[in-house]
C-alpha cells in the first residue's frame, strides 16, 4: 500500500514539474520571438506613410513594413487638435509573418501585448492595468486560450486561475520557428 501511495505521489510531482516546464519553455519562446520582432522592426527607415482614413502611421525599410502606430486625436472645444496618443502599435518581422501587437492606455481601459503569427494569436498574452500591473496573463494557440490563465487585482493579488485546457499545445509553440 505504501508503495502505491509513493508511486502515485511521484507521478503527481512529475506531472506538475512537466506542466511548469511547459509554461517556462512557452514563456521563453514568447520572449525570444518578441525580442526578434523588435530587432527586425528597428531597421533603417526609408519611407513613412500616414493613412489618414485609419489614422495610422506606417514605417518601412524599402518595401518591408517595420512598424505601425494607430493614433487617436484629441481636440479642444474649437475643434483644434491638441495632441495624439497611440492606441495600437504593431511591430513586424522582416518576413511579415510575425507581429508584436500592443494596445495601449489611455486609449483603452487596459493595455495588451501579444504575438500574432500568420494573423492569429500565439504565445504569451498579457493584459495590464493602465499603471502597468498585470491584469490577466495566459497563453494562446491559434487564437484560442490554452493552459492556465491567471487574473490579478489592481494591487497584484491573484483573483482566480482558470484552466482553459489544451496545455499540450504549449509544446507545439516551440515548433513555430522564427527565420531571418
């Protein structure tokens, strides 16, 4: 009987270690992808275009899109523009397959940062309060929330954790490669 209990405990510990290892690897994958996207988006600028319909400024190197900023105008009572703030910034990989998307305060009630791969959300996604503290954090795979998502209150205490399932997809993130 003692052997069965010890075996069960060992299996549970090994399973938990594997899950935490998956999260760690997926976090490192996300951090590496973000770093590479930022490096790619900081190439020498050759052209800047302002799209007045979408109120977006787009930066290029040759014909490769590097980054874009969607802006919001603020006007006074006489309709004079006082200033602009950035609602969304997107940084692009050189091959245009990866994007680092950031939705920013104060244009939104919270900020967001996440990776898009071929137009879909993959990897670590973080929502933050406007003061920068994490509001919600978890992983996405092909736009679907996977694994454990954690929600925090405004002072950083965990409110709840929700297991969205499909944790095995965390390992699949590692097969998505960033080529230069």
